[in-house]
């Protein structure tokens, strides 16, 4: 680099080492002297080297001034992001709870669903992330279950509306039909996820999920040391 400080060293036989500084910013140097003895008993060769020392008396690289360290998210920014994720999971659990039971006397199911959503995010997040890392197609099954619960929620809303108008409840989605569909989506979705081969897009998504899991684990936002069942996925070299 043109703006790097330059040091010239001159060594004379039987004399001292003289330094000549051509840059004003040089304040610390590490100088090493050595010699090599030829096999033919000729004159010894003296080698000298000088290193610029930076912070903590470490040797500086020529790229130090060009690289700007990346600043990570602040502590409170990370806390807000994690808690916002908690709320999203809790709302999702509450919607599913309302879809399953719309009896006002069982409102405790709604509160239990919200509490379990937050609790599972802290205690079982890594389990589900690793499970989806092994079987990426499981997310399709999860979307199917949430969509099916949404259909049940719409059917329950129609029943409640009809009851408030003193009309006959239509029961577009009976209870038995909901549970049959729930079991079918779970079974066939699981079989599809296990047998489906991993694609390049799946590999990229799995790498992103692993990085997110490492960040959550290092921040002690989750506590779930148990790995999911099944064989470990093979990674491409």
C-alpha cells in the first residue's frame, strides 16, 4: 500500500543496527535479527526483519484499515425480536385452541394454548428445528394442519353466528370429520416428509435454520439439549 509506513534497516559488520523512519505514525516496532552459517565457512549472512505493532502489541495486517467489522444486533434488539416471535407463536396457538373448542365454559383452553406456545418455543424450539432440518418437507404438513385448523375455526364461527340468531347451526365441518382430516394430514404428511429426497433449496434452508438455532442457543433463549429421533442427515461436501 502506498500509505503504509516504511522502515529502512542498515546493518554493517561489527556495527550497530540503524533505523530510518519515513512515516510519522510509526510508534512501536518488533525487530528480529538472525544469521545463517554456510557450509563452506564463508562469511555469515545476517538477516533482519521489522514488524509494525498495532493494538495489544500484535502484528498488524495490511488489510486492517480496509476491513470494517460487522456489528451484530444489540442485546435489546435481540430480546425484542425473540419476544415478538413468542407473541406470534402464542397467537397461533390461541387460534388453534379456539378452533378446537368454542364452548365458553372451556375458555381455559385458550389460555393454556397461549401458555404452551410460549413454553414450547423456549423448551422445544431446537427439537422442532432439528426435526425439520432432517425432514424439510415436514413444514408442508405443518402448513396443512394450520390451514385445516383455520377451516375448523371458520366453521365454528358460522355455528356461533347461527346460534346467536336463533338459527340452526349448519355444522359445515363436524367434529368427527375434523379429527379424521387431522389424522390423515399428519400420517400422509409424515410419510411424504420421510420419503422425500432433500433438494438444494432444502439444504440452504437447513443451513439457515442451523445458524438461527446456534444464535438462539448462544443467547440462552432456548433450553432444549435433546436431539430429535431418526438418523442424522448427510451433508454434501
